[in-house]
């Protein structure tokens, strides 16, 4: 029995060695994968600063009121185009109507008192010239006349104040644009300072972008910029209009505004973009040259990004990279690849770590 087991084990060992040998022979017989290499990793090929941003209307406003009252009519809908001066929201103004009636009555009363005081003043001026009135009597009448004139002017200004309040009962568009939101409906109570309608100007769009502190010194007002719309893939031309020099309220990021020259109908306010500012930017923050590689040469596995290089014995070696900024079809490599190190840009087959390759 022991002899049979020993023979069986010997046969199994011989079979395992034979299979391993055959497997090695098969692997060694696999043809090398033809590949093409880059010259060297691109160094100093990033003459721009990139930043993420958002398209906004150059003119935008949340319109509110200064009076309290019930909303009687909302005359617009979201997405509706409006002209400057067009009525948007109406607010009940019965309180203002009553106050206006009181002020009008006060103006009439003050006007009557002024007319009476003016006639008495003119009469006493004539009497004083004829030496029929004393200086004291003329001074008293002059004082009464001036007080009546001031009271009339005060009543008139109060009427102007009430008239101005009526403009806050009929809310109009401050400029031509599009209604982007309505915050009230009929029957709601409008309060001073509470937004009623949001309007954005449709004629001019701009981009607001946040630039890091390492790049902001290279951004200048008036310089050209390239805007890449993420959702549509469109490329737009723009010009820097404003550059903030303080990051106190923006968490270390500096606000930059870019006016767009032409915007197609497919580009809308609120879309996210990447902005490229063409500057002389050939060094990273660590002082080493930028390494730029084409996105087509990258390998992505989950959250990891790598690239194949050539190892000893003409084998493919997968290097994991730390990515930086993206520009068109190239991406900046912060670590994992040297500036003078070649990498595989094309392969006639599926590459894997340790695969035999031959350079064409």
C-alpha cells in the first residue's frame, strides 16, 4: 500500500514539473507587443494657468421692495424675457393711497396758510414804507411768512416721499433680461428687503473663476483667456475684466472675472467651465519643470491613473501618477514620471505589468 502511494506522489510531482515547464515555455513563446514611445516627457509645455469657474450674467439682480403688503399679481414666469421698465410684481397699496390722501390734504392746508401769510406780509411791507407799521410788526409778519413757506415746502416733500413709495408697490425690471426665479406668489406677504423676482441680463455673459495664490500674480486685467465649457465641450474666447487682489473672504482663492466675446445659444448661465490663462508658466511651485503627457497615453483603474514605461529587459512597467492641471488633450504630471523619461504612447495589443515589448 505504501509503495503505491509513493509511486502516485512521484507521478504527481513529475506531472507538476512538466506542466510548469510547459507553462514557462508557452510564456516565453508569447510574441513581444509592438509599442511606440514618446521622445521624452514634455517639459515646460504648459504656458498657461488653469482654473475652474462658472458662467454668470454680467447683469443680475434679486429685486425686492421697501414696503409691506400682500402680493396682488405676479406678472412674469421663470424663463420669460422682460424689457427694462416692464411690470413684474404688483403689491397692494391701499395703505399708501390713504397716506397719499392725507398728505394731499396737508399740502392744501399748508398752501392756504402760505398764501394768507404772503398777503399779510406784502401788506405790512407797504404799511412800513408809509411809516404806518412799526419795525416790530413787520418783523413778526416776516417770521410768520417764512414759517408758512417752510411748512408748505415740508408738506410738498412729504408728498414726494409718498409718491416714491408707489414705485415699490409696482416692481419693474431694472434692465432687459430673463426671469430666472420668482420667490413669491399671489397672496403672499411681501416684506422690505425680501427678494421677489430674480432677473439676469441675457445680452452679456461672463465667467467667474477662482485662481490659487501661486498663480494669481500671473493674471492681469485685459489679458486673453480660453474658456472650455464642460457640458457642451465648446471653446469660447474671453478677456479678463477684473482681478481681485484679496482672498480674505474666499478661502485663499482669488476671484477673476472673464468677459465672453461671443456666446452661442447652447451656452447658458450657471454652466461650469475650465478657464485657461496663457501666461509664461514653465515652473511648478517646487521649482521643477512641468511634465505634460497626452491623455491618450494614460491608464485609469478606479481612482488611480498611470502610464506604461519601459523597464529592463524590454518589459512594460506601469507607473502610478499624481495628476495636475489639464489642458486640451494633455495633462500635467506632478509626480511619478521624470521630465526626460520616455513612456509608451501606443501598443499593438493589450499591455500589462511585465509584458514583453519591442519598440518600433
